[in-house]
C-alpha cells in the first residue's frame, strides 16, 4: 500500500453556481489562490456559473474550497461541484481567463449578475 504524501500535488475542476459573476468573485479567488501558492485558472461560463482549475497540495485545495463556500465579497454561492482533473504543466501561476475582450467579459458578467438579482 502506498503511503500518501502530504506534499503531493492534486488537481481539481470546480464549478461554482449562484451569484458569482459581476461581484469580483474571480478576483477574490485569484488573490486567495496566489497567496496560498495554488496554480490554475478561474473563468466565467456562459450559463452564469464559474469554472476553476486548481492544482496544489490537498490541504491548500481544501482551504480554497472552504474560501469559495464562505461567499467571498458579494458572492452568494449556492452550489459547488468538484471533480478530479489532470495536471497541466504549462500552468505556472493562477490566472483569470476572460471571455473575449475585457468589455465583452465584463458585459457578460453584468448580464448574469442582473439576472441573478431580479430572479
């Protein structure tokens, strides 16, 4: 039986649902991930959810998930789905992936924010 190494890197895909666009959620996740030494990216999806790909030691990933579930900033997280992911050697830091131009990305985030507010 293999002994589990605490420093072994794991990767997860995380899908976050709720009011998570247009409320600086990606920025807050990026800031937390950078401070914790987590590699990966965060991006808005067209359905109003947010997708993260994160790689780090299990303890750091658990802390990231707890942070996400804490409703950082103005976010209102309703559901979090987590699955294992493959490592990507090209990922060096933690990035925000934008959909097209900055203006298009912010416009789409605002659209989903307003849709969530007036439900």
